[in-house]
C-alpha cells in the first residue's frame, strides 16, 4: 500500500480518464459500469481523494480497500460510500474482473436543492470502511431498480427536467440505503452487543482509574479510536441498542459518579469537579444542573 500524499482527483471527467472509460455525459454526474474499466492499478488510483461523492456497488472485488486505519469488510455486492476529500487506499489483483457500478456526483450538481444540505446527514458517508453496506437479495433488487431509473435518465440526454429527476432519484437511493443500514445494525446485533460490552468496559476503566483527573472528560473520538470504528458508527450502534448516543452514555456515567461522590464523601464541589475532570467548578455545576435540575449542593442536601 502506498503511504505518500494521496492524489486528488478534481473532476469526474478526470476520474473517467484514469480508469479508461468514455467521458461522462454530464460533467457533474456519471455512472461507470465496472465491467468497462480498463485501468485498475494506475498509481494515482491506489491512494486518492475525490472532489465529489461516490456511491459504488462492488461485485467480484478481489483486493483491498482502506479508509483511515481500517479495511472494508467486503462480500458479494457490498456498497461503499465516499464523500469529497476522504482518503481511499486501494489495491486490486492484477487479473480482477470487477462488476457493479460507481455513481459519482459533484457537490455543484446539488446546489440550490435541499439534498445539498441533507447529504452529509447520511452517516454512511463517514462510516469506518469495514462497515460497508451488505445487501440482502431483496434489498439488492430495490437498489438496482432505482439505479436503472437513474441510468436511463442519465443516458437519455439532458433537458430542463433532467437535473430535477436525477436529484429526486439520487435522494431516493440514499433513503433506501439509510433504511438498509438501519437493518444492518439490527441483523448485526450480536456483533454490536459485543461492541457495547467493550465500550462499557472501556468507559468504566477510564472513569475508575483516574482517567478523568489525568486526561479530563473523554471524547467520543477517544472511544471510537479504541474500538477501531468511526465516531458516527459508534453512536449509531449505541443508539440502536440503547436509545442513547455515545456522548449521552459518557455524560450519564459522569453524572452517576458525581452523585456517588456527593452522597458518600464530604468533598467540596470544587474538589469533586477536579476529580471528574472539569477545569472549572462552574462548568461542573452547570453540567450537573442541566442533567438533574439540581445544583450539586442541592442534590447533596436532598440526602441529608
């Protein structure tokens, strides 16, 4: 794998040239049939970023693809999503015969449309790579049906309605992917339960081993890094299993620890704030009241 500075692919047209397919029918949106790709192993393609979004369905993928420090967990027909400026490191076998497709969409294609603001709310664009979307047979039929409509419109020539139709179908595609990702959380519940146990142990160790005093209040990114997944994926997994995000879990555990100290010791509020990793007593008091509707002293007095 290459480790030098990634090559930035600035346009969809440039991407088409690099993989050896005909130029796009529109400069801001395109569909590439993987079976038509001539060049898989150009050095520029092995460590790259795009200035546009890509949505891909990869079949017969014989190789590796890495995002951040993690590798995609590929299987037949997996879908992967990348947003602009994400670094993708990939390497394919020399004799690969990849099937599937890649839909590329430049952000400028969505300007003035609500999707322009909404698209980054689809968390799968920032998921850890090993959380590619794995489709069931029925889900695959649904995705391919929408793609057939997009492909037909893309190939039919540009008119005054083309952009509206393509944008609406793109949003439909993303909404279906969102639904299927939610299903993936459910069907992978056994795996996620193991992750929940690991997360809770990490959080307990941090809170009980002077982590708060030495390092301060832990961030969501701290736990996602320890668990080798993205912060968004960790929060979505916890929310699906428990109804609470990672941040809420962290805050609730800190509140419980604060309550324990308030009711079992005579430490001052300032001393408790320090022990819990707060730089300022006022910050701790405000945090505690926001969570309990009581100040720390009012909570302590309620037990006297």
